[in-house]
């Protein structure tokens, strides 16, 4: 089957969406599919005004149309709601081509953190964007119910996996720190609620692995915290394996791919009982969820690394990709679609 995936999130961005799409493409090819990507690499871009590390494709409509015309795909998947995603959506509707979408991130909540836009306005826009999709794929059952409660239709679960060949407890980084290490890894940005971690009253060392728009500000504000910057591949895994507890303070992630990656390294989780962690963490086994993050972090110190590793081994990328492939098989017949009035303004960079 020939599959086209359109995404505004791609390298050099470092986030769960990019990792998910790279693994999905890799395993789709291993399953024998012909996979084409449409990404910002193929377009002129400008930095997002409020998030410079995100490149925004400039006026991509004509080129996206030409690419989709030329690929003659059996299935089209729109992974993001940015300029490329909107251009692909318009092409699909114009040409009566069915498509699927993904809802990777709780963007209405992200937007609300940055701008005083009511959540109902944002959800209305995203509901209309995804409304014409055959399926909107989300990573967890709780996120599915969340979107349904906001009026979304045809929502289905497409889970996430972990590469246990890279993320393992082997070869932990020697950090030169005494006492327990509490770590957070991911994008250093306001929507990740990292300060809830940095402000914890716990005995031990706090380490933040990652880069993002708030890195410099937080380095200055919390000089006692170790900020490593971005790490990749096996080096990243070695840092994660050096932790005693992985603290995940985000309240807006739909999944939290880093949770599985930490568990694969034998590191238990401390998080809030919200969408994402609530679907992944086994309470009292692979982590602790508590509205008091300090309590969760202290309790997580008592958990077994082996239980975390065993749980992560049961979540392979190949299994997740087979689920995605099944949805693509169901997305091969064209049907008449009616457009809705989606404006050219994207919430992607807010």
C-alpha cells in the first residue's frame, strides 16, 4: 500500500511527535508499504513567532497539491494541524479523497497558556479541522474520551511504543552526583509545566535533559539544577538510565512517550494523575501518580527497576505500527466530502 503522511513536525525538532512518525515510517516500510512524507524540509520556512525552534512552511498549498497529485497514494494521513496539514486537508476535500488525522497534543490547552483565547474557541477550531477525517487517531483511551466529550467524532486509539534496543538500563551516564537523581527529559517549554518539578521539596539532585524556549530562563532561575541540553539516541538513553526517578510534571500531554522510554531504562515514574500518565503508569508498580508531585517522587524511589523494564518490553513500535497500518487499509476508498470553513490561521505556532 502507498501511504502519504503529512506533518508540520519534523527534524530538527526533538519531540514525541517526530519520534513517533519516524518509528512509524520505519516499521511501515518493514511491513512492505511504500511510504512518502511531506515535511517542512521540502518548503521555505520561517521560525514560529512564539516558538522559534518550530519552522513554519510558507504558502505550501500549491506544492503540497503537486506532491499529493504525483504520489497517487492509497491512504493519506495528516499528522498535524499546521500549514502543511491544512493544505493537505484542502487537497483531500477538493479531490474527494478520504484521509485520517492524528491528535498528538492538547493544543487548546497549550494555546491558553500562551494567549488569552478561550478553550471553547480553540476546541471548536480543532473539532472542525478533524471533523472530515475518516478517523482521528489518539494515543490513549482517556484522550479518546476527552475528545468525544468535546464533540469530536470517529476518534480511535493508536498507541505508542519504545525502542528497547536504544532505551535500556545499560551503560548509565556517570553524572558525578551524590544522592538520588530526579530527572525530567523533554522539551523545555511552558506547556510542560517543568517548574512544578524544579520547585519540588525533595532531598536529592534535579536534572533536566532537553532544550526549548524556556531553557535559558530556567537555568538562570534554578542554578542548583543540572541542565544538560538536548541529547540524542544512546547518549540520551544513558542519561535517562542514570536517574532514580523520572518526574513528569506535564498536565497537557496526550501520552508522554518519554514515560515508556524512562521505564525501558528501569526508571520509575512520578506524575500527576492526568491523561497520559494515567493510561501508562501502573500505580505502585511502575510509578506513582499523585496530585502532590513531591509525594509521588518520594514513593517512586521505592519501586523496582525490573517491573518498569518488563512493562516497557510489552510496548513495541511494530505492534503500534500494525494498528496504524490497519487504519490506513480502512482509508483507501474515496467518497464525496463537503468542506467546512476552516480559516487559514493555524494554532500550530501559538
